[in-house]
């Protein structure tokens, strides 16, 4: 299938949110609290004439999706980017074309398209600053074989999820990362 076809089969933001079984309130909380600086809004204004679209590969249980999707939704609103959501586990054929490090089905993945259906940029699953935070947290875990590994890993996930929901610096890092991709790769063309 071509990217245009994938886009057409995707859910709207409203449809995706309505279908969510996990992390819905947490994601919507970030969406409600996050606002972009005026300078970022100005950068995104220039994208309106490009008529971008984006396919979001995701699952509602994903902590990175909980963080990144509401930021993308605010960016999309500002730049008039049409968004469609595809569930990763139901769309592995497309997901397998966008593996992280060539091996991992990490999500979310944002595939930006022009009106001709050509890929103009791909983002995900994390901003560099968030990846650094996750790697630091993982470095504090005991060895995988340790008796308390699962308990400590669960505590780590809870800490990360809490920081994803409350730390505006993380939100700004995600926003800057996505905006940087869009403005460097698209406005310069």
C-alpha cells in the first residue's frame, strides 16, 4: 500500500481518542496543559501553505505515545497538519518499514507526508533529551536477572510516566524536536 492509502485508512484524532482504553486522561491532561511559545507558533505558520499530513503509528498503552501525541496534536493544530492514527499491532506491514534502529517496533512514529503522498519526514519514538532521560533511568536498574529487577523496572516506568505528565521541560524538548524536523526539512525546500 502507498502512504496515501495508509493515511486514508487511519483514524482521526477524535476517533483515536474515543477508542482509547489506557492513558486517555493522562494524554488529554498534557494536551490541555501544553502550549507553545509564540516563536514556535510563528515557525509553524510557515507550514500552513505546505498542506502537510501525518500518519501516527501508536498504541494507547505506550508511555511515549502518552507524551508525544498531545504535543504533536498541538503542533498539527497550529500548522494545519491533518493527522491520522494507525494502531501499530494492526498495521505491522507499515510499522516494519519504520523500525527503530532497524529492529524495534518502538512507537510512536510520526510519518509526515506532502499532498502527493510522499514522505517528507519521520519522527519518533523519542526526542533526544527524552531518550537520554530514559537511558539514565535504565542505567540505575539492577541486572535483569536480579530478584528485584521487575519491581525496580515498574518503579522506573511510574517515575517516567509521572515526569512525562508534569515536566514542561520534557514537553518543550519534544515540541522543539518535532518542530526542528519540520522546519529544517520542509520549509527549506
